[in-house]
C-alpha cells in the first residue's frame, strides 16, 4: 500500500523589514503572493508574474530578487526588504528622495521594484561589482564610473511601460552620489576615531 502523501502546507516564519511574520502556506506559494495576499504588503507589485518585468523586485539578504519566482518557504531565514522597509521611519531613502525630486516615475506601478533594484545597484557598484558594460573588470580596478550606460545596464531588469527611463537614470545617479558622500563621511569618522584611539593608547 502506497504511503499517504505528505502535507503540501508548512508553517514558515518570514523576516520582513525587521519584523517576523509566521504563516502557513502552500509550498507552491510565491513570496510575492505571500506578501500581497497573506500579509497585505501590497507595495510589491505583480506585473508579468514570470520574472521578466522587475515590478516585484525585493531584497533578499540585501541582494535583488524577483518575488514572483521566489517560493515563500525558500525565503525562511533570510532578511527580506520590501519597498515598505526601504525608508528609515519618516526619513526617505536617498533613492526614494531622488525619484521624487527628478520625477523618476509616471504611473508609479513599477516604482517600488525600480527603487528596490536601485538600492541594490548602488550597493553592488560600491562593492566593485562589474556589469556587462564595464571595461575593466579586474578586482583591483575598483568600482567603475557609474555612467548612464552603467546604470541602464544594471537597471535593465526593471521595465517601465511609461518610459520614464531618462529620469530613472538621473535619479539613480543622484542617489549614488549621495551614497558616495555618506560613505566618505563615515570613512573620515572611522579614520578620526582610529587616530584618536592611537593617541590615547600612546598617552597611556
């Protein structure tokens, strides 16, 4: 006699925007549907539902993922960031502010995915990751100049049916500049702290 089939449902705990949510889902439930239909986090949009348009882009452990192709059960134990978690309280993320300032949207449907993708693009670039259009891909070359061509290539997985690409590229460039300035300030503070610690150690 054949054994009874195992349950197709499991309880999962998803860490979303710093908060844990436990729910029982069918093993076939995508992360996108879990977010929208089960947790009422509708900021993440359903576009093509085939992983081609980027509207449902979220961050998994700070890396980009299309939620429509990610199973909810496979996201357990990972840090999930959706558009609802990009801002720091009432303080908009630099990417969000740049999209507002430079009109990086029209209808706004693709905007959450564009913003999540742009946040990751800036991190990837700062880490020195090359793209398909990067001339010098040697690790020692460091981050390539974040030109419009680089931004277009790195954001190419996110489609905008309204065609707001010019403003999107400008917004990503402005946010990247703000991020670079912030990193420089943090670096100076770290250096100053190290020098102060050395002076204190020498004085002791």
